[in-house]
C-alpha cells in the first residue's frame, strides 16, 4: 500500500490542529461571555505599563483624588450624573445620607474616567477598552444596586413590610427556571405575532432560502406609482417596523397612499452557516427589487433600509449605480452606517483577537446565537438594560409592564457564521465599504456611486449606530441628502409615530454638490421641531413621486409571483 505523501500528512496535521484550536477557543468563550481574554489583557497591560512609567501622571491623579475628597466635603462643588444616567434621579437621593453616598460614588466615577484615559503612548483602542471595563466594574458597585443604600428600595420595604423582597425572590426563581429551559427572561403575553403585532394586512409574494417578501394591501383608493421596498436588519425580526397598528411604520406608509413591500428575513440555523454577505444582497435586496418592479410594473422604486439592512441597501445601491442600474427613485437609511470609523463602543468588540474568538464560536455552532449578541448590547447600556432591571425586578419586586416593543425584543434571531464574520471584518474592522475596497461581483463599489436623493435618519441616543457615524454619509456621497436627527435611541427613535409624546427632531437638506459641515455645526444650524419625523419623510417621498394611480394587484401569478400566504408569513415565526 502506498504511503501518504508528506504534503498530504502536513495538510491533515494542520487541519487537525486548527480544529483543536477552534474547539478549545469556542469552549473558552462560554466562560468569558464570548469576550477575548487576550484582547482585554493586552489593553490592560498597555494602559498599566504606560501609567507605571509616568510618575507625573500618577502625581496628577493623586492630586485629583485629593481634590475629589475636598469636593465631597463641599456640597456647592458636588457633581451631577452624566447625561442619560437616571440612577439617582428620585428626589429621595437628595436627602442625607443618600446624597452623600451618591456623591461619593459619582466623584469616584469621575476620577476613574480621568484615570483610565491613560498617559500618552496608550493606543486609543486599548484606552477605550480599559475605560469601558472600569465603567462596567463601577456600575456593579453603584449604591443604587444595594438595598441598604438605595432610598427607593428602603421606602418600598417599609411601606410593604418587606413584601418587595419576597416578590423579588419569586421573580428571581422564575427567571432561573426560564433561563434553564432556554426561554426569554421577560415573559411577554398578549403580543402574538400575526394577532397583536405584525398585523398589517398583506400577502407573501416571494419566498427563497433567505427571505419572504411581503406586499401590503392598499388602504387608499389611489397610490403613488413608485412602491416602497423596506430592507430591515436581519439581526432583528422585521416587525419592529410593524408593531401595533398605532405605531406601525408600515401601516402608516400604506395609509399615506404608498404600495409597501417589506423583506422578512429567515432566522438562520447551522444549515445556512456558509451564506455570505453578498448572498444577502443577491437573494435579499436584488431578488426583492426584481419582484417589486415586476408586480407593480414600474421602473422606479423607493427603498428604505434600517440598521444593518441600511448598510446592505447602500452596498446594493452603490453596485447598481456603478453598473448604470437606475431603478432606485430614492434611498432612505434609518440608523444605518456606511463608514465605521466612529461606530461607537461596539468597536471595542471588533479587534483581531475578538473576531478570531467569535469566528471559532460561530464555526462550532454555525451561527452566532442571539444570547451571545445580547450580552454585548446590554453592556453598552448596562445601567438601563441590566442594573435598572435588577433593582426593579429583584429589590422592588416589580415586573415590567409588557409592551409590543418588549415582545419584539424577546423574539431574537441568529446570524450565519460566514456572513457575520465577513460583516464584522469588512465593515467594523477594515471599513472596506467607506474606503472603496468592498467588492460586488469581483469589482469594488463606492458609496459615492449611489444615485438619486438620500434621506438619512440618525437618533440622538443611539448606542448601536451613533448618529455622528450615520452622518458620515455626507462625506461619502456628494448627492442630494436630507438628514434627520431624532430623539430616542436605535429603536425608539425610529418607531416614533405621530402623536407620540415627548418626541422632537431636526431636519436639514444639503443639495447635490453642497458644502460639507461638521455634525456639531449641523446641529447649531438646524431647528428643532416637535413631533414625528415620519410626517416629513412622507412629504419628502411625495415630492419625489409621480401622481397617484390605481393600486397594483397583490402579487402577479402570471409573472411568477403568486400570493403564497397571508402576512406576516412563516419565516417570522421561526424560533
């Protein structure tokens, strides 16, 4: 029998060692919360070694610490929580001894924010990681998290003779049980998909291995000739844009006389592990666009992409512009980034070491599980998403009142291995799209190639797609751009229907070839409006549409697009 060649043996050995390494790393990730210990260690060593070699900086920090103690003894020099920190907003925190306790903590936080900036020489990425980690640790020890130092908890305990702790313990046991059975911690009843949410009438008119395309039934006698194709993110279920009838963006558009189509992405399993980012473009945006133009018999389509769906839409639109495909009447991008150099604290989880670890986790599973993504998002806003819930649920013994947004948030999705790896590396790590290196069908695309008017929306409190990052579309495209900055966060700022209280927004138009101004200059120039930006968007769409016509049929069987099922279809129900 012929023996194996040295090259073959070497190949087998390399494959075996690579598999072993991947298995070890994937198992380690279970204990590190899918965070890279190497990445965290390198960041800490960079900061600590530079600080150890900076005696002047250490003296400065010692002096600052002494100043903080002096400030603590002088109430007129006390500090205030940073914007968005509501831990000490209850009036009870303004009375002794709780005002002194909260001030000691806030001044300590202030000192640590200064300390973790690091001396010259520390890599910015490493300094940011250390600052972030310090904030997470400090958040754990906030006096608001402990019963004996939280006046709200003490008042509830006195009023209810301790029943809040009994109820909180019951909540804790119930959460443990649900977690053990793989169920969402927040049980949301009364918001069933297709019955209470995602109820705008329509038909599924296209189904392939990645999407179902939903066409919504008209609510007006006449519609604009240009339909709207919505490309939501596949990191979430599409019905964030079709929640209850009162706050459904899709229903609102239909009621305003538009024919609306929306992609419903499949929730991938390991079976789709090798699906690529370009597959999402081909089988998602381009397949849907082909169906929309065939069904409506139109040559022009309004398009709208949300979050990751907006980034994908920008790739598709750039490739179409490069190739002379002029089917897009307009492009709207909601909280969507095209340049990732200022993508916020999510960048802390996208260095080479972190992505190598995630690659190994996804390689073993075939996808990135929703719980593994949720941890990163929760840490970005741990006070709001973690500790405030702990206080309310376990110390005060109260459950959040169910809402449609909570129901949607609990309806999690997964990310295919290959696609997510490509997205993180090509966008977050290397910024290929903004820098002209991203390729579609073997050739590079540029955001500057997007043709037609652009409507871009950023949200003030967005921790996923910071509005300064969204604003960079002004740098990458010299076309006609209308930019909106709205109140709220990544989700609440978009789901901002007319009549919603306490909403405001700013809107400004930059004509084609107009001058660039910085984001801060833009804010200073713009005027704040009360209400919903949806109204202005519809006016903008109307201005770029032709006169009303009779609605198209639901589907087009003669063109290969029969009505397959009622909305919301089957993919949205995949767990």
